[in-house]
């Protein structure tokens, strides 16, 4: 990663005249780079240890954290296309980790549950995930985590607000934004 000169936050938050565009000081880049690195390392661990691709372990993680969920809810919480979630879920079902069960009230809705093997796998995955999180946070104070959490919530809300407002100015035929509203809490 190129090292910017000075603070990226100073460049990103300065008020007044429009600053020149500088990718090395561009806040969205500085958000996606660490997210990509963290995601890549964790995905590598999950694939090496359990043979799970990114979509698989994310589904398993959400299912284990939230309990039975529908494919629609998975897509919403994971911010992924429903078709991609459906494919990955079908693969997890074929491997014996996940079961599709009719919703007890709305018989049109299929809910995803762990099989006994899926529950055991989730418990093993959880240990790896928590060890990784501990490694990430070992040099970060509780206060820094709290500030980061507040900032990420604000950035997520600002991005969704920008997206909702930009729908009005998009050219015809451009990708449509999802319905405006509050985003699901990250899991």
C-alpha cells in the first residue's frame, strides 16, 4: 500500500474549497484496502482449514450468529446478490452443513438451519474467527475500537444517504439502487 504523506483524514475532512483528487489520500481507498486485506487473510484461513470459500463462511457465520434465516435475509445482511447467496447455500446444503426448512407460519418461505455437521463446523470456525479478531485488535485499545465503531456507523449511514440521493441524478438504464431505508446492522 502506498504511504500517503500527511494524514488522510486531514485531506478527507478539510472544509472550504474543493481539494484536488489524490487517490493516495482518498478515504474510500483507505477503507477498502484494509477491509480487502482482512477479508483475504480470513478467507484464506477458512479455505485452508475448512474448504470454505468466502461466501460459504460468511453464510455459516451469519446463520450461526442469527439463527435460522431465509436466503432473502442472508442476501440483505451480507449485501450480496440473492442469486450468489442461493448458489453458495445450495453448495452448503450439498456438503451437508445446511438444511432448508419450511417456515412454520409462512409456508412459502424456506428457512436455512444448520445440520448437526454444520453446527460443529460453525463452532470450529468461530474459534478461528475469534482468534483472528484477537490478533487484529491486540494493539488497539477499547477506546479506539469504540471510536472506530462510531465512525463506521456514520460512514455507512452517509454512504446510504448518498446512494439514496444519487438515484435522482442517475442516467436512464444505470444500475438501480436498493430501496432507501435503514441498512441492516452488520452481523
